[in-house]
C-alpha cells in the first residue's frame, strides 16, 4: 500500500474512532431493520407496528415504552435512504463536541419532538381543526426528531456566516414542509429544530453583516417564490387543509416570478426601492391573508371566491410574507444603497492624491500601480483605498495608502462603505498587515509570492550566481549596452522599437495585454517610471524592463519594482538576466534598499492539503501557463535568489468567489472578448457590470 493510501486509512480510522455513538445508533437501526424485515418490506403493515410506534394514541393508551422502541424502526424501506444520511449532522456534532454531547442532543431531541407533538395535537384536536384531529390519531416510527436535533446542533457549530445560512435553510425546510405537507413527522421535525434553536441560541441575525442581512432577504424572497411554484405543481395537505395540483392561476404565478425575481435581486444589492416595494407587496399579501381568515369565519372556506385562489395555500403564503415583512423592518438599515453609490468620504480622491500619499507615507512594492488609469479611489478617515468596481465587486489593489497606523481602520471603513453600496469587497495582492486588519472570519487565499532582492552589499559572486554572472560577462563580450533611462526621454526610433517588441509579444498570446497589476508601455510613460534597455552594437533594442518606484515615506525612494519584461525573439539570448543583473547593480550603487521582481500570479506552491480553493487556483494556473507563462516566470526569478513575501486575496467567505473571479477577470483583461477567451482555451465568466 502506498503512503497516501496508508494516510487515508489512518485518517478514516481516526474519524470512525471519534463517532462511536453515531455508528452505534446506525448499527442498531439496521439490525432492527434486518430482524423485523423493515429493510425490504413496509414495517407500517407489520402487526408489531401498533405495539412499538409512538404518537398521541400510544401515549393515551399507556404504551409508555413507544418513544424508545419506535425510534429504531423505519416505516418503509425507501425511508432508510433518507434516515441513514441524516445521521451526518450527528456525526459532525460528535466529532466536534464529543459522544456524550451527541447522545444528549439525539436523545433529548427525539423525546422532546415526540412528547411536544403529542401535547400540541392533544390540545389542537379539541378545536374544530380537521388536520389536528387527523394527525392526533396517527402513529409514527423513526429517529428523525433526534437526527434533526443533531443537524441543528451541528449547524450551530459552523463558522459565520455559514451558521446563519444553515439555520435559515433548516428553519425554512422544517416549516415549509410543515405548512404544506404537514405530516406527524413534519411536526416532530419542527419541534426538534425549535428546541435546539432556543437552547443553543446560536442564531443571531441582528449581529450579521449588512451583506449577510441582504442575502437572507434575497433567499427568503426566492423561497416564497419557490413555494408558490411548488404548490402550483404539487398537491399539499398541511395544517391549513388540502389543495390539488394546478390549483392556482399560471398567469398569477408568471407575474409573481417576474416581480419577486426583480425585487429579490434588488434586495441582494441593498437597493432602497426594492426594500420599499417588497414591503408593499408583503403588506398586501398579509392583509389578504387576514381578510381571508375573516371571510372564512363568516362564510366558511368553501364559499370563498375562487379569485383568491386556494384558501389553504393563501393563508400559508401570507404567513411566510408576514415573516419576511417583520425581518425587513428589523434590518431596514441594510437597504440604503443606490445605483452607483459612492464609496468613501468627500472629497473623492484622485490619482494625484494617491501619489501625494505615497510620497508622504510610503507604500508597498505594488503601491505605485494604484496611480494607474482605470482605478477608483475611496477616502477613509486618514487614508485612501484604491479599487476597481467590476461585476458587482469592489476589488482593492494592494494595501491602503496613508499613515501606517491608520491602515487597519481604512480597511474596516472601506468594507463597511462597499457593502452599504451593494458591492462585494475584496482585497487583491494585499500584504500580511492588511490580512491582519480584515474582520475575524474573513478568508485568505495566497495569490502570489513577491520576490524581493535585498540590495545593500549585493555582489554576484559564488556558484549560486553563475547564471547571472555568465550573462553579464557574455554581454560584455558581445558589446551589449545597458542603459537606464525614461521612456519620454528616448528618441522616436527607440520608442518605436519598444512598441514593436511589445506588440509582437502581445500578438503571440491570443489575449490582450493584462492590466490591473500588470502594466503596459502607457504606464511606462510616467516620468517617475524608469526603463532599462539592452542595446546591441547595431543600435537595436534586444530587450527592456520598466521599473516602478517604491516610496519609503518622506519623499524618498527606497526601492524599485519590476513591471514590464519584453525581449526580441532573435536578439541577445540571456537578455533578461543581463538587464535585471545590471539594474540591481545600479540600484545598489544609488543606495536603494530593495528590488522587487514582483509576484508571478497563480504561481504559489500549495501544500497537498491546502483545499479546494488551492486546487482551483492550480487548475487556472495550468490553463493560463501556455498563454502567460506565470510558472516559468516564477522559476526564472528564482535565479536572483530572492526572499519571498506572500500576497493574499482577502474575501468574506467562499460564496463571494464567483463574483470576485468575474471581477478579477475583467480587471486583468478589461478589453478581452469571449472569442479571445475561447481561443485561449479558457471558460471565464464575463460577469454583470455595475
């Protein structure tokens, strides 16, 4: 057996050893199914069913043992396919909190669900309520009350925001099935979930973020829409009575689909108009339900006008609209966004303000890119945040600008402002300092490793520098000339050569030049950007680099960051080694502290257990490698023996990654067409543009 196989077996054995209660309950359940034949024939038809099944009739007749015995029987073989997987929540709970806790939640949850349902039906059946009277005479078997309690407790252990989402899904499932299908088992499920909800108190909607509050409203609106469609297609038989399929108007449903979908999308973006119109629609539905209840008491449900639709469904849907109405009023401050809402304070900063902040307070190796065209700026209390607004996301470039002590506050201010504007905030190519400043619970993904060469005392001596030293010596023999200059200072002929080399490089890729953190010759026109040229004895430019300034505060440049790397295909062979080595020697002589060779995107080496996001990054890097050669570039830079500083993508949670991916695609390739993506062998999402 391979080492990987042994590790897998060991991990599996470790997990199994930590969930003995869950496995024992499943074993007993299966053993009972084998002994009494429930695995292959309906147990509900067995003469023993009445003696072991629980419910109000069993308790009324003194069969006190049934809550225990009925737990380990299943009424139909098909139900095993749902019951066994439902123990997954209990297994997770046991793995996290121990066997005693899992046994407690299962046992108490199961018994509470049985007794609470019996008590409720005993009281409700005394009323003229046909559903309660019918269910009061029903017997049931199965462990679903205990397993639902285990699932609810497991949901409470999830990290935010998945905990709130899990709770809302579980509550929605429990009450939709109760309202519209309403079997005794559905009632037991609802009581089991409510028990854990009130005991654990792990659902705190008011403490969620603005974006999460909007997402909850969005999901709730879509859930109401789904229920309306479902009740049109499937017969229901819940607490409010029986309805037949196709009992409603298809035209009404079609109108609801369009209206609710538009409002739900507006709620997701935090739009005020969507909040107002949803309140209006919810109020109309709630008032309709109240009116129907009044008319039902006066005339009777069967005599209501058909134009109201099925009375039972209308009442249940009105109850759901009431819940949404209360929630929207509760979190009303989350819905203040307007289209193209401004992010940050006034006055809106400009690129000149970003330059001034860099000179005054310094920045990182990518900070000069914040001055490029196409960026937007948000003013915070004492700083500036540079971002691009694409595909519904606000993608921050590098770290906030301004005094170092204020950068953490700038991060929090920007996140709050972006979410109020209805955008998904994220930070791209950010440092460890920014990673430490984002709110607790935010996720991080390594997107690159910044390659930094320390310049003081740099000397290309020793075996490790053979490749660089050989290129410098060969350049001397072939009379290659190194020149550090600025693009605007070069004559027309040189400038045309540079553009020809650059256009030749772009033409071979099938995709246009990338932007965002990768510049072009347009950015090299900046007078503060320096250009390193390798000129042949014939006067031809065989290759060139562009260097961006790295400010250290007080107006002093402390280093340089590599941006453009372009070479002529038929020119001097080791031209890049020659250019970088010569640039390093010059910068060192000038007193610079560092030289950054930039981070190659998607070239980080992840450990084997890094997870699904790392796997996705590796696959994307593999697809882009033939086009842009990020991995090859990363290996090339290792010749200069740099130290590495990690660059991160910071985001709230994994549900944002689809939108962030679309935003980054458009940030890096704003002018690329779908045909160009297809020609490069990629399937990238365009994303909607705000």
